[in-house]
C-alpha cells in the first residue's frame, strides 16, 4: 500500500532558506515518521526559490536571437532570452509555444521557466520568473544528505515538476532530480504470471512517484509542495540520477 502525505501549511520559501530544516519541522509537526520505505517528493519551485533562482524580468537584457524568436512566437522577448540561456537547443516552436531541451537534457516547454507561484504577488520590483535548479540531481542529493543527518536514516529524494507529454493532453508530475534509489526499475529477465520472461519491462519508478505526488501537491493555490510517499519498494542506489530517465539521442525516433 502506498500512502501519500502532503506537508500541510508548508511555509513560503525564500532564497537561502534551509529546505531540510523546513521539511523536518513540518514533518514532525504533522507527526509523520519516515522509515526505510519512505521517499520525499519536493516540487521544483521551492527548491528553485531556496537556491535563489528567481529572476526579475526587468533585469534581463534581450539578445538579438531572443528577439527574433520572440517575434516568431509572440512571447515576451525577456522570457525568450532566459529560455535560450537555459537551453541546449530549441526543439519546436509555434505561436505561443517554445519546446526546448534544457541544459540537463529534459525536454519541456519554456525550458522549465515559470511565472506562477513565484512569490512576487506583493512585490514592488516587478514581475519575476523561476528557473530550474542549475543541477536538480545535485539539489536532490544535497537535500537527501541533509535529511539523512537530521532524521538519522537514509532519505531518498525526488525533485519533481509538472510537464506536458507528446501526444497527450494535460500535465503530469515528472522526476527532474533523484537521489538514493534507482529511478528506473529494470525488470528484464523477470517472469510474468504466465512464466514468460520479460524482454523490455522497465518501470520509471521515480516518474510514477512524482506523478502520484502531483495529485496531492496541486497546481494552483494548494500550497503543498512537499509530499512523503510511504510504502515504497525501492532499489537503493548511491549514484542515482534523473539522467537515467532520459532516452539516449540514438534511441530517439522523433528528433
């Protein structure tokens, strides 16, 4: 049985805050006890806020390339400048949409840059956006290590974001940073109920947990960015990485 517990009333996160300390405080206040089958799923936005990844659009100097792409897509040229700076390449565009390959290799709209729930509702210095953590895997590993010290046991961590999917409507939670367990469970060689040997089965465990957590995190004003998933059967891995969830370019049939 999988149990999902969102940390209620999680405080607003500011640049420089210790996410580990905030998580431990909220976890204890809610009387949740992490164990060997617990995973923490944290929304990317609170990680980005803690790491100071908020950018004020008024401070962005628009590049010529960004202006040209903005003219094609109708998007704010300041935002496009940031998208290009955060991307390896631009995959597809149309009016109102830019699909980019983030420098981490993940492919998504606007290179993950978002202006919702940034925390500038009462700001006097203008509109801001949040960039992804520079290295989501490193962020997950650092948080996992800190929580392990505070709780006294290993704490696997997923950093998640809601992404769109080719050929499907709507968004789903995806793992963009992973620490402490194998994000893809390779079951090749195992047998099904009929005794057939599995040839290609490899569930994306980290993405499945991120998607599950997104159901209780919410996407608008729920204010529940941190979720404990308990009852997880995971394969421990010291060198886990969300990069293991990315299909190699030589296997990509659509680029």
